C-alpha cells in the first residue's frame, strides 16, 4: 500500500511536550499541593473534551452506521492511547451485548504491550500496515485512531491504510489540529495543553482520551437501541452482579416482583431485553427475538414509553 511520506515532527513544538507554567517548582511541593494541581488539570481535560462534543457526536453517528450495517469498530493506538482503545473495545462487549468480533483492538507491540511498556513499537509504520491487513480492515469498518501527540507513526500509518481501504476513519488526539487535518473523516482534537509532567500523556491527555472514547462508543450504542432510557437492557448477565442488574432492569420496566422477574428472565435465557418484549408484547421468547430483529433492536419501538410503575404510559 502506498504510504504518505511525512517529514519528522518537531517534537519540542508539540502541545503535549510543553512545560506546564505552574509546575516549575513541582519537586519542592508537598503531596497535597501536587495532587490538587493534578486534579485541577484533570478537570480541565474533561472540559476540553466537552468542547468537542459536536465532533464526538459526528464520530458516534459514523460508528453507529457501520455497526448497523454489520461492520466493526477498530481501535488503533500505541502505549497509553492503545491500551485505552483496547479497554473501550473490551468493555463494550458485556455492557451492550455486542459480539467481541465486532470490537477490534490493534495495539502497537501486540498483546504484550497491554501489560508491558513497548514504546519503540509506536515508530513502526510497517507493522501497522501488516496488522491492519491481518485484521482485514475495509469499507465495512469504522477505524478509531488514537494518538495523544497526533504524530505517532504507527497510528498515522494505520489511518493511511484504513483510508486506502475506504473504511470510515476517526482520529482522537490532544495534539495540534493543524497537524492532523485531512487525516480522517472526523478529527477530534482535544486542547488539553501541557501536562503537569511535560510529555506524560498518561495524565490529563489520557483522561481526555478515555472520556472521549466513552462518549463515542456509548452514544453509538444508544443510537443502536442498546439502552432504554439510562438502562443497559442488552447487558450480558455473566456474573452475579450483572444477573442482579438484569433482574432490576426487568422490575423497573414491569410491575413484576423479584421472583416473577427471575422466572421471566429464565425463559428469556437471561436477556433482559427479550424478557421485556415477552412481557409487554405478550409473546414467547422466540417471537420476542424476531420482533427485536424487525425493529432493529429498539425496545422502545416495541413496548413504547414505560412509566415509573412499570406500566405503559397512556
């Protein structure tokens, strides 16, 4: 695949490499003062991410469209950015009941880099090409590239490959927006500014990245009908806590007591959304699943608006 040639970046000019003006004497401070400054900066990071809500919304719509058409979300990153992408991919599976094959993580350095630093891997653009090819990235996919600095060769090469393969491309960065134009269909450039420890993007750049990925994936799955109100009705009940949550979801959206909700869930193979359709549409589990397919997973399209008493609103 032809790769775009780029001049080496001037690392010293990157926003994430700048020295923080309030941290000049940081090593002389007490621990409580250090903690206050760091937490103040974390708050600024979340505000910076919020200022990009419109771009985040566009990214979520793009992701939802690809998933609705049977495609995947492919997260690409190195170091902290890559691990945060992997975390989002993994956590969406139980939360929204999505098959693991639909949430893919491409991390520089491979699985070893999940638990052990592999900083040199971020410079390997050739590995990015190979990994994206092995993942069979194509027009059906939404690729989310993550690079706090905006210049990581592994990520930029992966995005070049994704664009060449006509995938939808999203880029999340805390770097200079001028350095990432024309790199993706949606660029989310979060102005977090210098870190308390210059260049340590595991700090507020990591926080901004985490909340941004949360917002993209959660908004996308809400658009896909994976929630009802603020309830995760597609939760996979794979442990005691999640089984209890499924019971509470059914009880919140029906007038059933605990024993009745548990019995209904057993008939629905533990799936709260199926149980709710069974109850409100008065159909067996097989027909409930068919209705959900017909309505593209939207519970509200089947049962309408439910009041606080668990009964349909007039």
